[in-house]
C-alpha cells in the first residue's frame, strides 16, 4: 500500500471559547483522524484514505489546567480565591504540569497526524518551539530552549530566565492535540497563583511586557499571521 503524506492543514480561529468545549472539539477531531488511521490499517485493498490535519487558534477565559503528570501542590489558591478572580481549574490529559490560559494569550492547538510529517514526538516539540522562536524574533526578542524544560524562554542561563510560551501535548497513534500558549497581552498577575509548569526558580513574561506596551488589535492579528507563516515554513505545510 502506497501512503501519501498530506501536508495541508485545516485552519480555524475559534475566537474566545471556554476550555472544556474546546477540549471536546480537539478530541473530536483527533478521534476522527485516529478512526480513519485504524480503518486504513485494516484495509486489504489499496484504497487508502488520506488523513486530515487541523490547526486551531483560541483565546480562553481565565483557566488553570493541570497536565496528567502535574502536581496539584503547584496550584497555590483555593476554590474561593478562584471564584474571586473569575478563573476555573481543570485537570486535562496533556503532558506537563500546571499552566494558565487567559485573555490576551494566543493558544494554538495543532491536531496533526504526524505520519503526514515525521513520526517523532521529540522533533515535533522542537519544531513547535522553533515556530515561536522565529515569531518572537520579529519583535526583537531572542527566544531560546531551556535544557529539560519545554517551551520558549528568554535569557536562559541567567537569573532573569523567563518563559514566554508554554507547551504541552498529547499524542495517540501519532496524532497530536493540545499545543502552545504564547503570552501576548496576557495579565501576568494570574501566574502568581500557581508555580508555572512546576518550575519554582523562573518567571513568566509576555510580548507586551518585553516591548513595554500592549499590542493593538491589529498587531494581534499580525502576530497570528506570523505564527501561521512560520508554522507553515517549519512544518513544510500549507494552511487551507
């Protein structure tokens, strides 16, 4: 059976959407891809059906999410305080520890069949980081990888190391879900209520903090377009 790689990606910007409905939507798309892969595997003919890929942008209202390998001790506030700051807390199935999603943050969820690209989760994570490193370079920011710590950082190896983009994914049958959260105009005070990603000795930053000004709505649109451009370049893909 000859298998053709499909490097087109269906793009959708969900706008502002709660975490759990978005999670359910991701799972729906992921399961559609997995079901087709299993169907293809069991075929006895050459009628192989090409699997789809998806990429979602979304902005979540205030929510703290805890990965399957995370520790609740890294959530520093109780339910009463959560209500006071109008935030929710959700346990999820991605990798990684606790993180925050909220207004002013650009969240990207690639739901990709890595068999359409390269079946290598380590490479996939490094490529996600590479996308963001290239994006923030356009704002004069030098993004770096921190050994043993997923995501994109500034000033690695100094007392001022700080994370600008968190990442956490889940894969099944080489299909991905979850993704990255890039702090653009994010209210960084919300990170004070957690130990972000379980890392105690480093802080969190945003594009707005680094530039010492908020991005305008037009600049947020430009930022999303830059992410799309560099994602296509790094993954040698095409958004449709």
